[in-house]
C-alpha cells in the first residue's frame, strides 16, 4: 500500500506537551506496565519484538489512560458521565469514575462478551445493552446524554482521550529507546493518534503502522478512499468500529505511515501464541499488532518493533475455542473422516493403526444413515491427538497403506 499522505497545514489537536501533561496527571493512578522483549516471537517473526503489557492494567486494558485523563478535566459531571463502548473503554470509565465519586452509565452493544459486561458492572457502573454494533450503542448513549444531562466521555474522538492514550508511547520509548517502529491496533483511532503524536515528535525517525481487522477496515477505507465492507463476526471486537472519529482520522492521515489489514486466522494465531509463549491472556484486538508481524514478516524484518498488547478481556469460552482451533491448525488435534464397511471388527482394525502410530483417540462419531454410501457402508469421524503435523501425516499414510479412504476435516 502506498505511504499515507501527510497534511501538516492545520495545527494538531494533540501535541507532545499534551501527552506529557496527561502522563503527569494520571501517572499515580495507573499501572506503569512493562515493555519486555520476546525472544521467541522475535525469532519467529524476524523482527526484534518488544511487547507493552497493557493487559496488566487494573481493568486489563490501556483504555483507562484516556478515560482518566478526561474525567480529571471535566468541569462539571455532578449528574454523572455516560459512555458507549464494546468493553474496555467502559471499564476504564466505570473504574475511575467510581474512584472519583462520579456516577457512570455505560451503553454497550448487546453482543458484547459477558465477561466485559460483568466486569463493567463490577466497577459500579450502570450498564445498558443496546444495538448490535458500537455505532448503535453510541447513538443511544448520545440520546441519553441529551435526555438526562449526563457528560459524555468519548471512547476515542476527544483530544483528552487521545493524549491519555499517547502516554503508552511515552513509556515505551523511555523503557526501550531503540524502538524504530510502532505497530498499533486501530478501531476508532485514539491509541494510534496518541502514540503517533509521540513517535513523530521524536528526534529520530519512528515508523507508525496501524493495524485493522480485515472485517472492519473503517480507517483504512477513510484514508485510502476505498469501500471495503465493514461487517462480520471478528475476534477483534474491540476494534470493530464502522465509523472512525473525525479528529482521529485527520491525525491518522498526518501521523500514520501505513495501515495493514489482518485476517481472523492471524488474529487467532496471535492470541494463541501470546498465551503459549508469553503466558499472557490477550483479546483479539490486543493481539492485532502481533498478528500484523505474523501476516507481513517481510514488512518488519530487521526492525525493532514496539507492540501494544492493549487488552486482555476475552471471554474464557472464546479463548478456549481459539486455543483448540490453534491445535487443529498446528496438526496436534485432528478429525479424520474414514470410510468403513459396516461389519464386526471394522472399528477395531482402524483403532489398531492409531495404536501402532501412538496417536490418542479422543472421540469417535459414526454416520450410517445420512450418507451417500451404500447401505453397508459408513462414515466414521475420529478425533485424535498427535504430537505435531508430521506425526499426523504419518498416521494418515499408515491408514492409506491399509486401504482406507481418509480425509482430514479442515477448518475454515
């Protein structure tokens, strides 16, 4: 993709001084999360990968930085604040509003993972579920703002929020001055705008790369004049924004060097690798930076890359599904569809081969009726556990040598 054009004519809505002031304002009330090198992920991707563990914030996301910076500057919020969020901004507002004695109401899409709803309520906020998307929740929140006299705290399109999010980059560059590339998830654009402000004010070139899910390329469309569809059930629901901010779009055009789109498969792989290698739980949006390195290794080869693990609020059932799917893709878990003759001992003969190859059988599924085979034929699906992809291929080869018709059941 061509490098994004820069528009330097207008004064920036957020400056480096704004970010520094935000850091001084919020520093005592947030966790200064570590920025650590991942030697294994560096070897895997070809870049020197530094991870900023924002999933270790109290609310498990960077969003509380911008929320707190905004709350501390509100002139009058006696009637309470209101926000619209798919989850992490909600928790940031709820937690810090409660600390400051400010009533908080949060409007969330009805499909928000239950873990985020529960945690937001646990921070003392009133949660209203409305609409299928963030945009529908946002519209309802603005309606309630007008009706009830609340003060609205925007999740991304507010200079105070942007300045707060930019404090992530301040800390990363203080901890690792060698970083020459930031890879930053983009939803509405608050994080990339704030971090981009810091990066482009540095005394040396620092590349700023944004990342969006392929299913929700809203900022990509805005900047590039494209009309790719924004819809679908993405793992990265935290950045599933159909309409980016007006302020952030202008800042992205000026500050961001490139925007990359990543597939659901790479997002799943990134979540699984972070748990397996770094032993840290990261949600889909939080893993988007690593997903970009996995999807475009040539783009980052040899660079010193700063990646923000911007959130860790993932539903446990969804996380389990992601991990199981990763086992399938790596060949450690498989389902083999085998054609048998319906006669005594047929299943025993097949299981004997599994035993010979030291493959563990987990489940067996028989299908005799709903099949195009003759009446005496049957289809058996055997779910099994192997050491790796090569071990699975040895099993398939052994079955085929004994005359069995074997077809692996593939994931999408």
